[in-house]
C-alpha cells in the first residue's frame, strides 16, 4: 500500500522549489508565472480528468487525477496553504451529511 506520507514529501519539495531557478524547475516556473498560470493548469487538468473519466480508461484517469492533485497542491502552496489544510477540512466534515454541510456554508 502506498503511504499518505507522499503528501508530506511533496509539500516539502514544493516549499523547496519556491526559491529555485525557474529555468531548472517546473514548479519554480509556475510560481514565477503567478496565480493565473497556476489556475490555468488546474483548470486544464480538471478538464483532462473529466475527459479521461468519460473515456473509461482507469489508468488514464488515475494519471490525470494525479496531475490535478499535483497542480492543486502547487496552487495551495502558492497561496500559503498545504494539504494539511484540506485534510483538516475533510476531517471537520467527516460524519456530516453533504446536504447539511452545504446548507451550513450558505448560512455562514
């Protein structure tokens, strides 16, 4: 079984790449291009996930979801957040019905 520690290691790598040379690091290049470029990648990867799911190719779907997760982690890092913030939110929602959780967001 693959360990969730990969998220910790990846977050560490993303943090290290903040100061890296954009000519030698894909992540540093994304950071240097800024939020709009990162958002564009997240959008592109989201579309690719949908297309892979429609094609029914499970391996292709897994690979596209990995790309989406990666670029989402880059976005979180760029915004000063991490996977831990998302995990905390998922933990907060655990055991709450989706209908109740969505209604609570509208109230707040």
